[in-house]
C-alpha cells in the first residue's frame, strides 16, 4: 500500500525538511502568470478582465522558478525526472532557471487538451510539459509513448457549475508521467498539488506520494479526492 503525506503550507517550508537525494520524481503544475487576453486566459477559463490582465487568477501564484528549482534539484535522487507544466509566456524563464541549478533539459512534451480556447494570434489547444533530468540518462519505462499526449480536458464542477479548480489536470495525464518515470514503491512529490490529480495517479499506481498545497480550499478538495480514489465527495450538506 502506498504512503500518502499531505501538507497545507508553503512548499518551500515543506521541502526544507526533506533530505537530499531522497525523491524519485517531481511532477507538478507550477503557479505562473497567464497571458493577457482581454478576459480569456490560455488556461481554459474566462475570468474577470482586471484579474486576467494582471496575470493572476489564484491567491498564490507570485512565486518565481528561481525560488523553488534549487530545492527541486536538491531533493531529487540522481538519474530521476522532473515534470513541470508551463505556458509559452513563462517557458523561457523556466528553461533558463532550471539549467542554472543543474537540471538537464530533456524535451518539452505537449499536452493536447482536445479543445480550443480563443487567443490573440492562434487558438490555444495545448500546454507544455517540461521534462528535466537530474544526473545521468534515465529512459522512460514505456519507450513507445508519444511526446504528444492527447487527453481531453474535463474539470470537476461544484453544485453551482463552477470549476473546483481552474487549472485542474486530468488524472490520466498524470498517470502517464508517473508510470513512465517511477517504479512501484517509489516516492513522487507534487509541491503545488492543486486538487490532487498527481496524488490520485500515484496512489493508483502504488507509488508513495508527498503533496503540498498552500491554499486551504484546494488542499481540502485534494485530500478528499485522494482519500476517495479520484472522486470528490461533497460532505457539506447533511441529511435532514
């Protein structure tokens, strides 16, 4: 049975307690600023114009790559992978900062969301997944996997029809990454857990999981979903 550890705090504090060279995989959707599009973001949702133009749709997305990448590198074992999801606006900064701390950039995977969102130049249909490596070469477990991962985007809704999380990632997408870069019993960490898709995938694949989410609302949703194997059980209403 996999071991699950969840933390509702700043991931920098959490990671500072983790030993050097002890983690088998980092797989995360980091918080970053979105591209201004007059009210329509390239992350799949429609937001208030003022928030979109500032590039801020969450309460906690001001952290910079240089603040966490050195910790990512420190806690990973040699010959391990790190997957970081990023948009085109922040891609160059991510690549530059990751290289500075010692990561080897392997390639960018493409997540094809199979749905189009309006953009200024071309309609947005994909998201980058940067694959980095620490240390020597490590092939993926399923070498026939395409670098274009076509998995439809589908977001959980609350009782009012609102997204539980505006940048939720599919569990099936996380399962591909976790399965390709770890073995059963390995430890996966997601320092920006959101509502827990990576944790659910890790549990399903018998990997140990460490998840951290600073936002209390998202943390509780993630905890709920991981405990219920991907389902979200709304316990807010009691039977009368």
